[in-house]
C-alpha cells in the first residue's frame, strides 16, 4: 500500500509503536483516525502532529468494548469520508506469573483486548475495506505469538490467535482488493509494562545488555515498509528474525533457550 492520501485507522495510538506509526503515516501523507482508550496520551500524540499537512481524527475508545467498536466506522467515515486501512496495534501484556497463578480475570482481560478487540475491529471495518480499490488490514502479534515465553503464556496464546486469524484472513481475502499483514515485534522500547498495569523487576543477576530493545520509531518504520511491500509476515527486530529462524529449525531447542534466558523473571 502506498500511504499517500490513504485513510488509516491506528489503535493504541497514544503510546509506543502506535504513536510512532501515526507520526510516520502523517509524514507519508496519510490521513489518520487515531484510537486509544487513554484520552490524555492520545491527545499528546495528536499534539505532535502538524495538522495543516494531513487530517487526523481522535477516537477515545476501548477496543474490548464491542459496541463502541461497532460504532467506530461511522465516526471514521464522518471524519474522513472513507477508510483504506486499519492497524490493530492496541495490546496489553499479562502479569509475569505462571498460568497456575494467573487469575481468570487477568486471562479474560488479555484475551478481550488482544484477540477479541482486534477481531471486533476487523469485523467492523472489513465490509468497508472490501469496497475500496486498495485496502489493507494490519494486525500486530508478537515474537511471543510464535515462541513461548514463560510468565507470558496467555499473552502468547492471544498473540498466536492473532497470527492464525490474520493468516486465515489473508487466505480468505487473497482474491479481493484487501491485503493482509501480521506483525511480529521482538523487544521494543515502550511503556507497555506500565500501560498494562503490570509490575516487573529485572532480577539482579540479569544483565540489561542481554535484553536490548529496539526504538519504537525504528519499529514503526519497519512495520510501514513491510506494509508498503504488502508483506504477509513482518518481523520487527533482529531478535524476532533470529528466533523465528531458530524456532522453525528446532522448536524444542528454541523453547528451552528462551525459557532459560527468561527464567529470572518468574522468580
Ligand atoms: N513493546 C514490545 O516489546 C512488544 C513486543 C511484541 C509485541 N508488542 C505489541 O505491540 C503492540 C503495541 O505495543 P507497545 O509496546 O507500543 O505498547 P504501549 O503500551 O506503548 O502502547 C499501547 C497503546 O495501546 C493502548 N491500549 C491498550 N489497551 C487498549 C484498549 N483496550 N483499547 C484501546 N487502546 C488500548 C494503550 O493505552 C497504549 O497507548 C501491542 O499489541 C503489543 O502487544 C509489543
């Protein structure tokens, strides 16, 4: 997709990769419907945009609220006239505990935002996207969506569901005008832990140098370039690319490798 003059909906636009996606989309000449449930940070994103260049609309909304999501297309159409792409980027992690210690409340919260919210967005916008000459659905999964990370098993399950859903959409929409991409970020430098209401302390014996993170702006750049190339799979960061390779080559070895590396997080 060439973003010039396209209308793109971005969820999770108030922080991290979502904010960077908005700013870079605007720089590429797109019009953006920016969605987040955090009104304060969403307004901060909008304030960073030079609105004389492109049009940006602001939508305060919880993607896990099915009724609110069903009403969103109308709001976007009334702001922009049509919609060409959606980037389902909003997401949260789970508390860093084993499944045995994870409450059903926390489990439902993660699935409601990461999977059902993304699915509701997709179903709300797909009928409109099918009417456009060149449309795109982009769903943000995670490296944890193909590789198990201890202490994030339900988060991983929600992101694996996003992966398969998106690949299924790709197969179903192959002969339409709607392109489909799934994004697998590795470790990216954002506030996702605090934004998810999760407390995490790096154990003392962990060397922060072993846990390099990618800048959110660089991550957004890789994502947008992947969309411009109509890539189905977009791997973000050398960790995601390497672990994808390793997991395909030797899944059990890769699982044990990450389990050992992340062992300290579980206490
Ligand atoms: N940061 C990482 O290392 C990493 C790695 C892999 C995948 N991801 C995924 O990338 C996406 C973006 O993450 P990020 O790191 O930029 O996080 P972030 O916390 O910086 O940004 C996420 C934004 O989504 C918003 N949000 C959360 N739940 C919402 C809801 N129910 N409705 C509307 N808005 C909501 C938050 O308010 C926040 O502004 C997420 O889907 C995340 O799972 C992140």
